[in-house]
C-alpha cells in the first residue's frame, strides 16, 4: 500500500472508518461474517491466522471471537488505524490471542507458517505493475501448504458496460444509506484515482504465478467479489 493510501486512512478518517465503510460497501458485514466462517471451517477453529490490512481491528476481533482456539496476527502499515485496533482488542479481552504489527507483510518476522490468511478489500489499492504480485508472493511465503487465502476486492474493468451499470447502482446504494452526494462523488474520484480492480481471469493468473490454486468465489455484491484460494 502506498504512503498516500496510508495517509488516506490516518487519524480522523480511521476513527470514522468503521461506520462509513458499512455504508459505502455493499454487503460489508456479510462479507466479513462469511470470511470468518470460512477460516473457522478450513482451520478447524485452531492454529494461527494472518489478517492483512487489519485496519481498525474489527476483522481480527471477529476472527478471535468466532474461533476461541485461534491465534490472530494482524498487519497494517497505518499506525493510526492500528491504534484503534489495539483499543478494540483490549476492550474484548483478546490481547493474549491477537497481535498487531504496524508493518507490511514482507516486513513481518519469520514466524511459523500460518494456517490461513485473509486479504479483504486491500489488494485493489495496489496497481498491477508488480505490486499485487509481490504482495501475494509475500503472503504465500508465510502460509503452510494447503492453507486458504480468503480474498475480497473490487473487481472487473470499468470499460465494460455492465460494470458501468453496477457502478450506477452502487452510487444509488450509497445515497440511500444517507451518504451526502458530495461525499459519494468524492468517493468515486478516490476509486478512479486510487483503486486498481482486476478481471477475474487476471486474478486467477496472478494467484497461479504466486503459488496459489484457482480462486473459488464465495461472495458477490455489485462490483465486489470474494474468493478462496489455497497455497499450493
């Protein structure tokens, strides 16, 4: 994630993130519930899970609560976001099982390999100029063979007519959620400037290049999708 992207979520924006993201992204809560269930089922609810883009900590807390025998390591380059995450972890008495690192995946110490990893709404911030591939390679290096990667992103290509229609409906959904029109427009400018979605075929190819099996879809909501892939 670029330094500009990190700044996008600093301080005041980090504090408001939990509410705004639920209003802006269709099916946000369902996506996270499903993702936790997938990790719980594929790991048997035990072992160690890596959360990439831990943000304000909601995902780490949800994972730890749903799997009492699972240890969670969350990483995020934004220290401001992780300050909010630390508060959540303490409030839920999970400090013994949730550890947070203000770093990128590639900067993590060489732990024992993880039993699962989640990469939710993170990779679309990276351009497909080698950055996405590098991130997937770093994740693969920290996973056991057969471990699931639970991945979700905004996907597709904006020059597709149907994708443009989905975008229109996404705008209506945000307005219906009460987000001011000026903020919705600002959000779409952010998407056009800072988000780099992939067609599914390209995602499949990238995963294959970085040591993962074919992605199996588990979530769809307008322009957003979720997949499960396994470390080969």
